[in-house]
């Protein structure tokens, strides 16, 4: 068994905090073929008109975005006001820096989409 480094433990605690404390939904995605290994983690949180989503494949491969919730239904083109990709720690830092969804600053992010 490989020992976890402090950075990995810290990121796992941050992901647990999203799910258990902040109330984000958590969906593990497994490969369709046996032994059905875990291939990615999807976290999401819908708050009013906004949907925050985080996809994690590894500590170096993560993506997150804040989208208009109405743009995520009906097969239309999702409208993002913020997107981030890269190392999990950096993407989580970006999520932490976003204004609260009910803040008067949140709509100001909308157009054009900001990509970090």
C-alpha cells in the first residue's frame, strides 16, 4: 500500500467538506468493465439559478464550473460564468474564491465566461 502524502490527505478532506458540510451531491463514476474501478468523482450543488459542478479524475486532473442552471437542461448549450481546469488543489482554490451564489457579485461573472 502506498502512503498518502500530506497534500493528498488535505485534498481528500476538502472534498469531504464539500459533500458533508456544504451539502454538495457526490456521484462516483466507475468503469463499465470489471473490476469496475473508480474513474472519476462528480460533485454538484444547485443554488437558485446557479449550478456548481466539480469533476475529479486525479489530483492533477480536475475541472469545475459555475453554470446557469436553466442552461443545463433540455440539451442546450451550457452557459458558464466561471470555469477552471488543472490540478485539484488549484481548482478547489478557485471554487473557494467564487462569490457566494446569492451574492450581488455572482451575476457580474456571467458574460463573457471567465476561464482560469
